[in-house]
C-alpha cells in the first residue's frame, strides 16, 4: 500500500533545465568540479542533504519568534531544553554548523600530536579537523561496509573486536577518543545498531576512553534501529534516540541534516562540567557567545522545532521510504549501488559502474560529470578525489568509489528522483565510452571543493594525480 507524505506543499520554488550545450559549457567552465557550478545551472540538486531541506510552516513561524538578544536569548533556552530532552545531556552549546562543533571540541580532546581518534568511518570535515588538531583518524567500520553487494542491516557498525585489539595494544595516552558517526555517511548512510553502541561503550570503559557521537543523522539512525534491530519495533523514536545518546559522553552535530534547518550545529556533553567550561572558552572566540554560538536567535528557534519534527515517525517513514524507492529504481535499471540503501542518499558504486576507469582517474567524479551533462542532475563524489593525499603528498586510494545522490528532506518529489534514475540508466547503456579525469589545480586541505579537473582524454602524461600540478 502506498504511504503518502505526512504533509502537503504550501510554497514552490521554480527550477529549470538548461540545454545540453549549455550544460557542456558550464561544466567545462567549472573545471569539471560540480561544486563550482552555479546552482541555477543545476536542475535537480542531489549534491547534499545538508542545509537543503524544506522547513515546515511551524519552523517558518518559529523564525518570527526568534529572540535576537546577544546574551541569554529565549530561543537558546528553548533549544537547550529540546536538546536536553532528546539526548539526556546537560550541557548544550550552539555552533554555526557541524564543523564549528568539531573545531571547538577536538583540540581539547587531542592533547598530544599523533593521538588516535577511532571511528567507524570519519566524514571528510571531521577527518580534517582531527588532523588539524594534530590527531590521527582511524577507521574501524565492519568489513561488510566495504562490499557494496553484501546486505547487512547495520553496515555502519564499528568493528568491536578490532577496536578492542587496538586499545589493548596501544598505550592509553596514545588514544584521544572514539567517535561513532550515526548514520555512517562515508559507508553509504548506513546505520549503527544499539547493540554495537553498547559494545563500543563497554570496551571504551574497559580502557578508559571517552566516546562521542557524530550525530548529524541521529533520527534516521534511530528509525533504522526501530525497523531492523530485534526487540525495538515497539519502541518510540525518541526513546531509541535517548538510548543511542546514553552510550556516549557527548555529541557533535551538524543540524543541517536531521535538525531540518538550513544552518546550525550543536555540541553537547552529558555531565563533564570541566570539559564544558573549556568548550565554552573556545566557543567564544571561534563561534560566539555561549547562548548563540554563531547562530541568530531565529536559527535556534527553527532548530528547536526542527529537532522535534525530525523524530516524528511519519516524517522518517516518508523520508527514508523515498530514498529507498530511489535506490530500488536504480537497482531495477541495473545500476550498482551500496546495499542496503542508506538513509539520506543512494550511493552508486562507480567501481562497478565504470570498471575501466582506475581510482586515480576518479571514476565516481567521471560519473558525476556525466550525470550532469546528461540530465542537469548534480551528485557528489565520495571516493579518491574526496579522500585526497597522504602526508607525503601521494594520492590515496579510497576503499570505495561512490557517486552519492543525496536526497534533501521534504524537497523533491518521486518524479524528480525517477528522472535522475532514468538518466543513470541511459548512461549505463553507454558507459564504456566514459573516460576518467585528472587534477590540474588543487588546494592543500579539502581540495574537492575548489580543485579543477580535466578529462584524461584531453591528453596528459601518466601518472596524473600524483603530480601537484597548478594551472598555467
Ligand atoms: C554532507 F561535500 N556533511 O554529507 P557541517 N559529520 C557528518 C557530516 O555528514 C557532515 C559534517 C559532520 C555534509 C556536508 C558536506 O565535502 C563535504 O555542518 C557525518 O557541514 O559542518 C557534513 O557538518 C560536517 C558536503 C561536507 C561535502 C563536506 O553533504
């Protein structure tokens, strides 16, 4: 039976498909980097689900209630109360977005150069902030996550045996903290089970290591737990959310995802008052006074409302159901995708889609460019192009080469996604003719935002990506 969305549409924003010739020109001008396109030249934007969702009428109304007081804002109090209720954590600090929270917290936890930060699979800004703070990110997701053909209900789980082995063989002061990302974005929007969080907590306690959650998609994670974890079908989403957070000492959160707002982030701590004071002291110079942290009062007000809507089960069923349908259409068309379908996006396996394009010619980037050319649909590469270089400047090879098609919340209809799926089906039929790319310019950190590329067929000596080339 069809389960319709639990909302109707009150406002629309026109979008337009420019001609194929224009698209060819625009993507070449953008240096084959989809981040450099003008949004107007994109028809359906699946670049990210971050800050791109639609707010509800209640959230728009909340904007008008925003208290813009510099200190002691009423909107902060409302946000604080909501976060305390959802998480059970005492200390709440707003930040301008997720990376703001990372920038405040990580340097306080990483106290010696080279300390490990162990996670399932760190997302790129998180990885960058760990490294900027002098730490070393370690990924210990279960091996099933790396095989897109294997079905596993909780592919985001951290491999607890390897975690224990690592903690056992490493001096305590060589480890800073454990950070579990829910859902695990880099593995394909894959959930982490409560059993896994509980086991991580137990091992962490044994070795005295703090545990944090990177909680951008906490509500979607809770929905998967309710659907898939034995014993949780009858539990409410808020109670599952609370149990998830009960296994950690604190969270960083990009509120631009499950917070259902266009900007915002959070840092929250269970009960460590000393750490909270030190976070507050860093928040002030980098983000802002502790009762606004880089946000306007109205942003905090809309976020408080968004967090409540995010844990509504009807919302989650519609949201995750839509992403699931999108994935199914692609699979029916023979497009290889990460299985099972994730919470916020479909991850096309570009290694299997373009087996003739080697990792250092960025197959998922090649596919992203082709999808834009074909249909004006913008996705994003999550693979070797995003991963970048090691400390010696050598191009690293990502374990997976994904074209991520992220679905903004409450924004596109099924027809939009069907159109994108049909475009990929057409590309599938002529995939042998699609070639790779090389980098012609890149900045040293988070290069994928601003790098320029060129088609390998345009002529370049091997090996391409290991040379740091600049534009002439
Ligand atoms: C995304 F192309 N994610 O998935 P901020 N943790 C996690 C995230 O997913 C995340 C952040 C922390 C984005 C935005 C994005 O190269 C890119 O609020 C699990 O963006 O600071 C962000 O939160 C950081 C897109 C980020 C990118 C980096 O689309």
